[in-house]
C-alpha cells in the first residue's frame, strides 16, 4: 500500500504519526502551490530524513521558459535557526502569487524573465532548531573549495566535528543533499543564461543589513565589480533611505566552502561571457536584540525578530529589496555598463571596496 508523502506507515501497535510538514513554512508553501495553479511550477529537489520522517525541499518557478531570458533565484532557510530568511522569501512569493489574478504589469514582467524560489533549503535544520542540517553540516560551508588565506577559527568552516558549529563535512565526502540540489538547480536554471542574479536571505550578523557578494574564499577583486557597482548605485537611487551596506564578504571575514563562491567561480570558468551575480542578504539581527535584550537568552531570538510588529516591519522593508532585484534582472540591458563606462565603474568599485587594489 502506498503512503502519502510526509506520512509514516500505519502500524496497529501505535497511532499513526504526522511528520514534520506541520512546520508553518511548509504548510504555507503547500497553500501557495495550490493558489499559484499551473503558472507556479513546482519541482521536488530532494527529500531529507529527519526524526523518522521525510521533509521535502521544493523549488518554485514563475515566468518565462525561454532559456535565454534573464532569471533571478531567491533562496531562504539555508540555516535552520535563521527562520526570518525563509519567511522573507515566502512572503515575497505569496505577494506575487496573489497578484497573478489581476496584475497585468506583473504578467508582462514574467513574460520576459524567470523567477526561481527555494524558500526553505534546510527544513531539517528548521525543524530541529539548528543552524546545520540534520547531519550536523553547515550548508554554507559545504562546498569543496578552500579559502586562499587563513580564515577565523571555527567561523570560517571546520572539519573537526559535527558537534562543533560551522562543520563543513568530512574531507572528500560528497556535498550534502540540500547543497547539491541547490547547486544543480542554479546550474540548470540560471547559469546557462546571458544574465542572472541570486539573492540568498540570512540573518545574524551585526547591527546593519548587509548585501554580500563573492568571494568569501579570497580577498581578491572578482571579475564583475563594475556590474556590482552599477547595481549598487541603482539601489541607492531606487530605494531611498535604505540601510543596506553592499560589500564583498571578504571585507568581514574569509570562509571555506561558500556555496555562492563555488557557483560563481564555476560559472566564470564555464561561461566567461555570461553574467551571474550572487548576493547574500545578511539581516542585522543584533539590532533586534538591542531593541529587545531578552531575545539574547533565546536561541531563536539571536537570529529572528520575536515580536510580531517587528517581524512585520522586517518583512515590509526587505520585500522592497526582493522586488528591486527582480526588476533589475529583467532590465539588465539598460544598466549593465559597457566599454569605457564599465572601466569607470570598475575603478570606482576598486576604490570603494578594495582601497585601490587591482585584479
């Protein structure tokens, strides 16, 4: 007898047990998949064993099926403790799904581009309340590349033990199912296109909201500094009074095994002419603790706004960023710098982020 996904077989000696899909985020995604109908294409990337059940990792796509159309990937829930990252991505997906019925402007946008969502990459970590996945591996330290320079102890990724944080996995082991599934999705749905963007939503770093770009494994400037400088200037012009600090991650610390480094460097090697710009949103969770110091005594409170009105404010603020990223990707031909302009943008970027260091 076949059993429905997320259910354990019924045994007469014990009551049938519901599996962890009772997670609010998974229930919300099930509802959105139904509301989106045929326009919201759903794909099962993998399933994760946790506490006797199997949790799904789904991707959702809206928009053009043209492989040459620009694309954006929105990713959340890479770290199970950082619930707010998944909630931001789900809230934006919900906004789009609810607008499908009436928003003609949205339909025109989707005719010309593709939006890819992985709202909850690490459901096992979310279920258990851990940063790592159920195997104890930090998915954002799980790629095979090592940093070119020394990294901070533990934080930069370690192979000592899964009992310690920031564990990369055993040396030579295959990437975790979640990491591998995300990389395969990005390669197939984004990296073959002339232009693509990714935004990975996290929390838990400092007092400010930061937008990081590669590389975490090296302090050297990357090839697409001019494009990132242009994007940053547009952000300043379009989102007035925003509080994002855009910078290479290496300005804060270096790390082994960053998934976006892995994907960006792979894209540069495979298709140098294509532009792939991965960004990581690091929401400044210390600000939430400052406003509500009691949160520091909660493992979840260190990484998430626990007061409802503050969570709603966080969602409202960052939804504007997600919308901006989609519009920027769809309009990339209008702002990507070329020729002398590109060189000027690159010089400004080097002076801003690398203090004149040249690649």
